């Protein structure tokens, strides 16, 4: 809102936007003015008072498409700047997250403070305001040692990041609770729609208001059987409603009839599709002669159980269990056959999948 036009012009020049193109951008920003209107109501009568016009010498027009684009271009050099402080960052619009990691709690505390100081330095040199009231810190660790807090920054046990609720122990309990509430609301709306519309309309509501929440980030938070089972219970309630079943009736066949994957099946599906996009090494890549299992992924060696929860690892394990005809498929060609394969199994947990294949 308060960026100087001259500074924006210089940043655009560093990105190769010079000459007439640069002047075009700046002409979009300059020559604007603003007024302030104040309304006052007395005895039922409303009066308006408008100030005199004042020229705008800073900032970009609010509500425009070009405004956010200019901000992204303006802060494009921040990731390279913060790397000098042994820090990674994730930027989304005007929200920036600093990622600092270290095995030593002492060094982690020092690096965290240094990283924040680096962000402050960048903000000052680029005429940006750092909102300390919205700046928080979370310590993620499976160890007992807790690093010292960065001074004057609020410490939280959990934080919402790009639609996912991250807790300090990465248990995903709070995130599952959050989407459980959303699913319950979705089921209520779905039932109301079903009373006045067709099953097809209610099924569309299921995909929009229930399954959309389940699928988002599933390959990350779905690593726990407990989390999957909690959501599966709610999903069964939705399926019974769609299929006109009583609360105690089995709904395994209903999943197949409706063409809807169970939560564990969705987790397996998303994990396999994820690794199919990564171009990971297979057994066929390490030798030139054809073998029966040439299309199987090579599983990397590891020392911790936490490593096995990585989407890139679980996806490889699941895909290696598939029939040979599915393992040979990649990309979009894999999606429909894989979905049909999982639909026929109607699994309620990961162990059922391993036994079924």
C-alpha cells in the first residue's frame, strides 16, 4: 500500500522491464489522487463530508489485478537475499514463511534470530513494513529439546499454513479436527439438498463439500491410521445418506455403486499419482536387460520411521504393490485404471490394501 513509485520502477528495471515498458507501468501508478468521505447522522439525517483531493505518490491501486502482480515482482529477490542467512522461505502473495532447521537447539535459536534480522533488514531497505503483530513462530521437533524463542515474537503450538493446520509435533490432530467440522457441515448441506433434489445433485454436493476437504493435503496428514479412520467414520455417514442406508448397515457395496473411493483408498491413490509425476528411479533404470519387476521403484535406504511417512516413499511402496499392468502406466493414463482398481477393493485401512493385492 505504501511502496514508492521510484523504488517500484528500479525493481522492474532489475527484472529487465526497462524503457517504454517501465514507463507504462509507472504511468499506471502515477497521476492518481484520493479523497476521504465521512458520513455523520443526526436526528435521522445523514450528511457527507468530502475532503479536498490529495495526490497519491505511493502505493498501488487497491482491488486491481496488476497490484498483486507488481508486489510479487517487487519481492521477487527476497528468496535469494534470505539464503545468505542459511534460511529457506515460502512466499504466497504477501505472506512469507521463513524455514530454519538445525540439529542443534543452540544453533537453531541463533539462526532463527539472524534470519528474522535479515528479513527486517530487507524490509527496511525496500521500504516495506513488517507487521510484528501477525508474525509468529512455531518449533517443529520430535525431540525433547526446545530452542530458545526469538524475542518479541509470539510463540504458538500450531499455525495455519496454506489451508493446513500444522502443530509443533506434526501429529495433524488439530487439522483432522478442523476438516472433521467442515465435513459435518458438508454432510448436513448434502442431506438438505437430497430432500429436494436428485441423488446426482446430492452426490455433486458430496464432492464439493466433503471430498474436497478430504483430498486437500491428504498425502501429508493421512500418514496416521487414526487420522484416516476418524475421517472414514464421517465419510461412511455421508455414503449411507446418499445410498439411503440405516446407520448400522454396511456401506462397502455403496462405495462401489456410487463410484466413490474410501478415505484410505484416496490416500493410496493420491500418493501413487504423486510419485508418478516425480520421475523416480526404477529397477529397469539400473540395468539394460528386461525383468519382471523392471517397472518397480527402488526404495531408498533410511534409518527412521518418520522417513517412511514421506509421500515420496509411501507412494513408491504403494505403487510397487500394484499389478504389473498398472505399474507400467504413468501420468494421466494411470488415473482412471488406478481408481477403478481401488473401487473394486473398497478398503477400510492400509492393511486391507496390502492383503488385497
